[in-house]
C-alpha cells in the first residue's frame, strides 16, 4: 500500500512560485500550444483533476464559463492558495467566475479515490500536467474513474509534459510533492489505454519543444477523448 506519510506537501511558497512562473510564461509558444486544448472543454459541469493554483485562470480559456466548476487536488496548499491568495490575477479570474454565478467547489483529495457523488455528473473532466505522471495500472484506474464521472458524450481532456529535462534537484522536489513523476507510460500507450477504457479519441496532438534544455521538457501532448454512447 502507498505510504501516505512518506511524501511532503508542497508549501505555499512553492505553489505561489509555480503560479507566478506560469503567469510569466503565458505568452510562450509552449504555453500557447497547451492553452489551445482548453478550448475543447464543453458543457456546464466541469471537473479539474489535480487543479493546482491555475484553476480559476483555466476557466477563462474555456469557450464558455461553466455553471459548476469542481477542483480536486492532493496538495492542500493549492486549495488554500485558490481560496486565500490576494494575487491580482487570481482575484480577477475569481471575480469573472463569481459574476457569472459559477458554482465553485474546491477540495483536497486524491483523484485515485472514487467519489460516488461524481458519477455521471460531468460534461468534461480535464487534467493538465497530471495524468502522465501515473504508472500504467494507476492511470488505467483513473481512466475508468473519469469514464464513470462523465455523462454520455462527455469529454476527457489530458494535456501533459514529457521527456523531462528539469535539473535533478527540481525534478526531485516535484516528485517529492507528487507534482510530477517520470513513471508514466509513453504517449502512444496512453492513447491505447484511453481506447481500451471505452473512450473515442476526438483530437490529439504532440508539440516538439525547440529548446528542451532551456524549457525543461522535450514534448507536450494532448488528448481529447469522448465517452461515446
Ligand atoms: C504539474 S501540477 C499541474 C497543476 C495544474 N493542473 C496546472 O495545470 O497548473 C500537478 C498537480 O497534480 C496534483 N496531484 C498529483 N497527484 C494527485 C492526486 N493523486 N490527486 C489529486 N491531485 C494530484 C498536484 O498536487 C499538482 O497540483
């Protein structure tokens, strides 16, 4: 069994730095490529798995703001950051969602654990920089869960960074916080697992990074998969 006490929780400073670094990179070709996939989010009920500190910002990239927006994350400071940060961009995005009367639900939790209340509830389940870190058996279980949480015709969107070139220390820090791990299967295998679990691939893409050592990653990939009838 997984030792829940072995890893460390990411501290607020790490979460805040991650948010600020992402914000500073927003106009890079890599971020723009990743953001394109947010336009594939559909429907009023949306679940973000491993939502991290970008949860509110993500929603402003959807084609339509959701009516219900649920975020789950294992690192409690991500949820604290979303609730308590006074960063102007966090507050701006939060305000847009409030004005739209989006019902927000944030919780600390492990996406590997089944939530009865999520069954057949969502039009979209999305995970950005999350699914690719899990070993094949765990990923397979996650895909089954995503399938069960989606309404028929609903979408699973996975955007992930792979071919990790982060410096050793940075990688180890992320692994320790369960923020990222190199243990996941390859891109092609992830597509196969989706199909084996009943998903139909609607769109997929791979972006080859021009300067992997500078960026820290060699590839970004994305899948939009549908729970067909
Ligand atoms: C690379 S970060 C991505 C965060 C965010 N999705 C984004 O796009 O910025 C990975 C996130 O997955 C979360 N995470 C990792 N394992 C998890 C699990 N088993 N259950 C819930 N969240 C998890 C981490 O806490 C972290 O917020």
